[in-house]
């Protein structure tokens, strides 16, 4: 079975993260640059209900981060996780794994 692996890292660690994934044997990936907040940063925080003020508050408080997505074989997950843990042991990261029921690629 194929699995969509999401790896969330702070922007300054994106090179280390891609190198770790490459060492784990990934063949391709996509990146999504975003601003994010950890639950510890968000805990007890209430937003003003004015949309502009809410967006400004989140923008001011959130950290720059990157979501790296790649599709891997389920059988390779444990090895990839081990490599990520070794290479990013001093970095904050989150891994999410989502089973893939199908993949369709159109390459005319």
C-alpha cells in the first residue's frame, strides 16, 4: 500500500528534512510554505472576531514553516521515520501518514 507522508518542519530545517527523506529513498516530493503555530503557542489564546485583526494576529505570532509531502511504500515507512528521527533529532517536526487508495497520473 502507498502512504502519503507529510513532514512539517520549521523553514530553516527544510534542507535537512529533504536530505533525510532522500536518504530514505523518496523519489519525489512537494513543498508548501506556510505560517504555523504549535498547540503550546496557541493554548489559551483567543482571537478578536474582526477578520483583519485575527489574520494579523496569527500572521504576527505564527512561525514560518514548510510542509513536505511525498508518497512512499508502507513497507518503507519505518526506515524513513528512523532516518528522519536521526537527522532531525535536534529539530521540531511533525509526521502525518495517510493511506492512499489510488493514484492517477496523466502524462500526455
